[in-house]
């Protein structure tokens, strides 16, 4: 298709008939999304490095899922926040509505990639979080048979399966999205025939499998986890003894609940508005009441953009609930030799970095050798003193 004459946005300033909701969407995508991207990409890469190091020290399924989710969030920051939301609409508004460039109408390939990659990244994050929640539920209800440091191969295969499944399922989005001319020279990247079976498949997968089903599934499982946590807390109050491993597992449960709570807090409004939009489409409100339909569409876009907060701020959830993550973060930030020369840094590291059992075991042979040398030196000096007295 010839896209040389296509115009993505009107030039010559922002339209005066923008609603307050549409203005909020454009403002968020133009000014808030870039900040979240600048925070989210390095933060998730930092989380990725932390959990890889923790996995090398003490392998467990929690670390595997956290690594997979961190990679998925990097994909979301790049494909969903940057390509779709900022370059797609925010850049135009940030330029004072003068920049007419629109990435997805530059070529058919751009249209298909912009339609495919953000949808696949969103489904990837949702499936990983569902799998993570299932694993945590099984772990807390069967703590002996499903301890967190066993069955690691299942977790690796699960994460790999989520990656493959998510990017395979949305291949039809790349097939059915194309550049469509609307009015005059205005073009958009849209489904060529929204009523075709393939287009309906893409719409249903985006609406239900990426948002609605994972949200309610995670909500139900988290209720079960909270019910079990209540029993654990009551057992602790009764004076039941807990090992260090059990305490660490409880902190992981709280960390997972924090991640899921952030997801639910940002996804529930979007799921509700998407249900209203589906009803609006079914009742043909786009023709009978276009103002109401446009308001619902803009609300959907706003809450969809709002979910960018989730994949830019999960690092704080890990730092708040997981002491081993805090310790490893301090090791990475303050552990280099150039910083440990300063007394203040050494005190900070000593205070906030906890020595793991594996590191403690590694240090024991060295301490034993030093103790043996000291004993030999003491014994040698005693024998020398005795022989001197005898003489």
C-alpha cells in the first residue's frame, strides 16, 4: 500500500475539541511515560542482576520467576510504553501537536510490529505473573513437597513456555493489522476487517487473556494465599518455632503479594472500563451516542497507560519486603573497592549487608586455618619458654 500521502496527526496545533479525558491521556503519554521509561528500564535491569546473583548463591523458584518478570517488564517498557504509547501518541502532544510523524503508518512492517510486540509483551507479563502466583500458592499449601528450593527445572520450563506461548499466540495480530485510510489523507494502523474471525481472535485475546482472566485468576489465588498466611501468623503467635528457611519463605510470600497487589491495583480499573467498552461496542454506541463511546475509549487508553507504573516500580516492592534483595543491592552499589575505602561506606555495608549461610561456610575453613596457626605459635612459644627455664 502506498503510504506516502498518509497523515497520522493533524498539523498546526492541538485541536480545540479535545475532551478532558483525551487531554489527560495525551499528557500522561507525553510527559509521564518518558519518566517511567527512564526509571523502569534501569530498575528492571538492576532487579535482573540482583536475582541472577541471588540464584547463583542460593537457587530457588522465586528467583527464577522474578528474573522472567524483570525481562518481561523491560520488554513492556520498550515495546508498550516507548513504541506504542510515547512514540505512538505522546510525542505528537509533547511537540505542541505540530509533529505529524507516526511510527505505525510509515510502512506495513511498522504497523504490524507496533501492533504485535506490545500485545505480546503484555500477555507475557500476565502469564508469568499467573504462573508465579500458582507456584506461590502450591508452595504455601504444600510446604514440604513443594519447597521453594526444589523442582527448579519445572520453573525454568514454565518461564520458557510463557515466553514462547506469548509471542506465538499474538502472531495473528501481525497478520491482520494493516494501514487503513480513514478520511482524506488520514491513515491509521488498524484491523483490516474487524468482523473477521482472525480479527475477533486478536480482540478477544487482547481483552480477556491479557487483562481480564489473569486479573481475576490472580485475585482468587491471592485470597487463598492470604487465608493461609493468616493461619501461619496465628501459629507464630502461639509460639511455634520457625527456621531461617521458613522465615525467608514467608518474606517471599509477602514480596509476591506486594507484586500482585500492585498489579491488581492498576489492572482492576482497566478491566472494568474494558468491560464497559465491550458493552458499548455491542450496543453500537459509536453510532447512537458517539460522545459517550469516545469517552469510554479514552478512559480505556488512560488506564492502559496507567499500568506503566507497575513495570517501572516493582523494584521498590522487592526492596521493601525482601532483606536479601536489599543486601544484594547494597553489595552492588557500595561493594566496590574504591568505595569501601571510606569508613562511612564500610559502616553502611556492615550494617545493611547480611552474610549468608553459604558465605559463612566458605569463611569457616579460613578461620580454622588462622586459629590453627595461632595455636601452633602459642604452643611453640610455650615450649621455647619451658626449655629456657629448664636450661
